C-alpha cells in the first residue's frame, strides 16, 4: 500500500500562493487565442520549461484587447492573466512602462520561487510591443475595421 503524500508537501502549501493567484489560476481572464491579432509574441523560460504566447489587438497605438496562452504552472497562468488585464485600454507607451513588481503586486505577491513567471509574462509583453514597433516602422501594421472606415 502506498502512502499518500501529506498535504503540507503540495506545491500550493509550500509556495503560499495569494488568493488572487489561486483565483486567476482557477478562473483565468483573457486566456485563449485571438482572432486577427495585430501582433503575437512567444517567450519561454528554459529554467522551468514554461512558455507563454500573447496576442495584442492594437488600434491607433492603444491596446484594445489582449489574450494569452500559457504552458506552465498556476503562477504562469495567473501572471499572464494579470498582464493582459493591466494592458487593456493602455497605449503602447503606457504598457511598455509596466514593471515586474507591478505584476507581482497586483497578484498580492508571488513566492520568490515563482517570480520567474512574472518575468516571463513581462518579457512576452515586451516582445509583443517590440514586434509591433518594428511592424509600424516598416508600415506593416494591419488596419483595423475602424481605421478602414475612416479612410473610405
């Protein structure tokens, strides 16, 4: 007969996740692929194997929608959810100023062992913004339906 692992050895009890992290893990916001995003970015963390993909819809330098896919732990899902919530409605310049600490603080703090998850979400956002700026510099930013109506 196998002994069951005592509850005190589970990841959740060892890491002392905040209520916000637990809630966003159980009920993540903005999770899923986005149809016709302006930009998509993928980042990975080779130390733990987590990956994140972020989709941004941008209209006139304002982020109108944000979604993500997470391939990782509860903290990875929670940080992706929080970053997408923070950036919605912000300009590209405002979103670029978001810090890792801001992400962590909005989650009620992250265990030090899981700070790399906030770093991954932050890096994925930064990569998406960088990609957008490069597309814009080359004149490759797709027009949104609203922009198309203004032109016609």
